[in-house]
C-alpha cells in the first residue's frame, strides 16, 4: 500500500519552505505525483466604494491575488525542481478551503502547514474546517519541523470509527517508520485491562501487515494532548496519528478538546482523518 499522489497547500502570506521540503521528501520516497495548490479570494466587500472606483479596486485586488498565486507556483516549482517530471499545479481566485477540499479528490494525502490561530480566511485555510470537509487524511506540518525522520510514529488510539479510519489512512507512512507505538490514554477509573486488549489488537493488526508495532496504555494525568506530546518526544516520534472528532452546528466546526489541541500544537506533525 502506498500514496500514489500527494497534494501540498501553499499559503499566500507566509513561508512554505518546511512543508515543501517535507512534501518533496515524501513524494520521492513514495515515487508519487505531487500536486501544489493555492487559492485566495477578495478579502472584504467594497461597501465604501461604488461605480468605477469599486470596479478599479476589485481589479487591483484580483491582480494582486493572481500575482501572489503566481509567486507561490514559482516557489513550488523552484523548491521541488528535482521532481519536475511529477509536479502539477492547481490554483484559483476563490475561497481557499472550498477549492482545496474539492481538489483533494485527486490525492491520497493532503499536506498543510500548522497554524496556531486563524489568519485571514480569504487567503488561508482553516485546518479544522478542511479536515472535516476534505474526506482525505491531512498531514499538518508545524513550521518548526525540518524533516520527517519517521524513526517512530505514535498512534493515539481511541476505540472509534475515526481512529480506525486514521490508522488505515496512515498505513503507507507507518510502513516507512522503524517503530510504531499504539497508545491509549485512559481516565483514572477506566478498565486498564480492557484498554490494553484494544491497543494489543491494533498493534497485532499492524504487525500482520509487516509493520513493527507495539502497544501501551497509560493514565491521562495531565491532559491527553500534553501527555501525547511528552510521550511522542520521549519516543523520538515526529508524527502523531489520530482520528479527528467534530461536527457542524450553524455552519461552525465544533471539535473535541483533543482534536482542537492537536490542530494547534507546534512540536509534532499530526496526521488527522475524519
């Protein structure tokens, strides 16, 4: 099992070096096609102008957006010139989350940058909204990450549909890792034997797929995300695999606390699947 096509999103208003290096490295390791995507829309309605003035301002902003998008394409092709025969570029002047989610139909894995807070929604994607809409696994790369060593990958297990989907979606990455550790963090009064049986099942399933997997359970003493991060750091892991939990209400994306915290943490890459 492999990823035949990867997709990497480029922000219009910030550096994309980290995710481009990692996307290129993964594309080379999987011998995969790599699609770059970027989009942006007009920032705000021109309520203060009318007639020819509004039209001129609209044209100026559209021209600026097209210029920024062209710069991102040049960045994409320049950084990844070693993969020139396998590169593709897609872009548009439109709302970025919708454009990226729609075009992700062409890819097995989407790679995006990590952001601690929302920026300008017309120029940047909201990672949480994208994860819920895209129907593909999303690898979120914090800006401080240099490379994916894939020495160890941590699977944050919860016995749910989303976690099962995430582990299955991550299989190509797990095959690259030297070690995979499946961990379930449980409440103080939870049945630890039952939890150990669950993670043993997952590790056994991965082992039968020729993946070097082990399992562990632990009490969630300091908060799930914080403890996951400490565990991943202790294990030398640079990716955490997890299911994404959330739903819509009045067109707002609402997440469980762990999903929300994983989206904003800066220490590890996170592969999320919903």
